[in-house]
């Protein structure tokens, strides 16, 4: 087992998030890298002690490598926000990664570099050795388990996704048939998350020229063909680079669309669809299909959905 100390704003929600991730063995909240010996919560709250609210995370590196854990950490924070996460402000809410093993530094620096490359400004996340850590009193441990309706700065969906990924692993087991796997993967998402439409399109041979479809085939003569799905009837074939699905296939990246009416070339399979996310499915570095999810509300999807849905399809 290994440990890492993660400061991600209010430690009530941060702990609840980390404890749901497969590979995390134990969590404990407290105060890190401050100046006052044995501080109380009330003292730290004054922002005069130098401490950050922090979660000690014990994890199994064989099941959860540090780089994956840190990417999950960044998914739960605003990495450019200085001393503020959500509505919580103060130096106690600063973000940071505090390590006890120097061998963790190169791994952390690589992840920091990935995140920085996608940001428009400098990261406001500390990467420092752990100077000290004092455990918070019992009322703060497992706070959201003891107080299910208690305050949390994180959105509810960020707690659902780690459990969803875990459920999918157990549901699929060692089933080899891909249609069966995709069918249950779509059904699980629909049932647990309540999305308007969930389904897969699979890369396959293009239909004859006179067959009805949307867009043109790829240079290899392929197009996306409707696979297992949950929801209203849908478009059966989508061309390379056409609509949101075809774009995600062509560009081999996740595409998040807050308003489908504003996406150039959007294919309106249903007028009820308002926002959409499409995640490519890879095999041997090649896109073999996409996971398409539609919402009947605007701006449903963001970086949290993108991060966890990418982990979801990686299991397939």
C-alpha cells in the first residue's frame, strides 16, 4: 500500500469522492503543511495557521496507479483557482499534492504537465513534500456518510461515476461477446444516470451508395453503424466526420456539446436532444466505435463526464 495527501478544497466532499474510487483502501481527513502544532478545525478555519484541508489517501498501486489517482484528483478541482474551490474561499481551501515518497515526484510532474497543457493559465496546485499532517477530530471523518444531506461543494454526479465504473467491471466480468458487453454497458448508464439516450455506434463497412445515411464514408470505406442502445429510435449510419459522433471518430477525441443546435453539422436524430457527449472507443490505438449520450437538457455534460466516461469505455 502507498499513501498520498491531496488537498482539494473542503475535505468533506473530497474524502467522499476518493473513497469511492476502486483501488483506494482508506481515507482520513486532516490538516497539512501548516505552522501551528496540533491545530483544531476552528483554528484552521481562521486562515492564520497555514494549513490546507487535506485527505490522506491510502491506495493499492497495483489496482490504482498514482497517475490515475492524480488524474481523478484533477477531475474534482478547478486547478487554476487560487485559494478557492466552489463557494469556499481561504488559504485552507488551496489545492495541493503532498508526497512522502520522492519517487512519486516524476509521476506527479508528468500529470501536472498534462493538466497544464490543457489550461489557459498557470496551475494553482502545490506539489510539495508533506511537512506535517494532523488528523481532524471524529466529527469530520466520513462526514457525508454520517450526514448524507450535509454541505458539499462537489456536484452529485462526481460521486456516482466511480461507483458506476466499479459496477460495470463487476457486471461484465469475463464475458467475451462484445454485443453483450455493449448492451449491458448502455443499460447500466441509462438506469444509473437517467440520460435521455445512451448507445454505441460501431465502425463497420459503409452501406451501398443508395442506402440512407448521414455523411460520407471514411477513406477506408467505413462508417459508424448503430449498435446496442437505450432510448428512442436513432440514426442507423453516420459518416466519417459527420455530426458529433462522426467528429469524435475522425478526431479520435471526446466531444462535449452544451447545445447541439450550435454544433456545425449536427445530425438531429431526435428534436428532444439538447446537449450531447460522444466518447471514442479504442482498440489497439484505433477508434472502433463511439459511446453517444444525449440529454434533453442544455449543458448537461462537462469535464467530469468526459473523464469518467473515458474510463468507462476503457473497460470495454
